[in-house]
């Protein structure tokens, strides 16, 4: 049980680390188009992200698949940028047909990329472990709890901005997405493979 709790804490700190804010940016971009009325959709997306993230960790830990670290470090901000750009489909939803299926596929793919970004560290951590399932499940639990926390914060911000400040939903989504893009651009530049 102690080992399980250790990996839950590791999952929590992995996502909630303000020094490595890529997860927070991605989850913020993912949650921005949603409100408390559609909390189930964003929770499904976050859970799919967690499953995909942990799948790539498991593939790495069991040495089924590995990925080039430099490429993955670049692709992580690309996923944030693409998610923020996808939010504009919600801004212009009258002219675009937004399917949740496409959102689910993209989120799953992005989860795999983010998981490979952490896989080398996680693999080193697990090198001495004989039981790899318990740590993976603990880590997944920590990731999911932290993701739900971030999503609830983003939904609360949306509630205040849309409900109390009476900002139009499309303007809120556009401004929040532009802010996320602006924060992501330096990450893209810093990780661009030369």
C-alpha cells in the first residue's frame, strides 16, 4: 500500500508541477471550451488522456516501444498548440461540425505523446521494481486526480467569467486559447529539433 501511495503522489506531482507546466497548459486547453454543464465530456477526455498517457508508460516500462526524447519534447508543446487551436472550432461552431469522436482521438494520441515524454524517468524509477502494475496503477490514479483538479479549476474560472462577468462564451474560449498559445510558443521554440 505504501508503494501505491508513493506512485499516487508521484502522479500528482508530475501533473501539478508548476516548473513543468506542459500538463497544466494541455489540460487547460482541453477544458476551456467546456462548462460545468458539460463536465462529463471533459472528464471523459481527461480519462482518455490518462489511459493513453499510462499506456505509453507501460509500453516503455515493458520495453515494447520507445520514442526519441528530443522529438517527444518538441511534440508535447505541439499537442498543446493544436488543442488550443482546435478550441476555435467551438468559437465558430455554427459553421463547423464539432464531433466528440475527433476530440477523443486527438486526446488519446496526445496522451500517448505526453506519456512517452515522461517514460524515460519513469522507466528508471521502475528499474528495481518487480511488480510494475501497482506503480502504473498508482501513477495513473495520481494523474487522474490531479487532472480532475485542474479541470475543476478551469471550469470554475469559466463559471466566473461567463456567469458573473457575463463574457460571451466564444470570446472567453478565444481569449483563453490565445493566452495558452502565447505561453506555448516559447516551449515550441526551446524544444524545436535542430
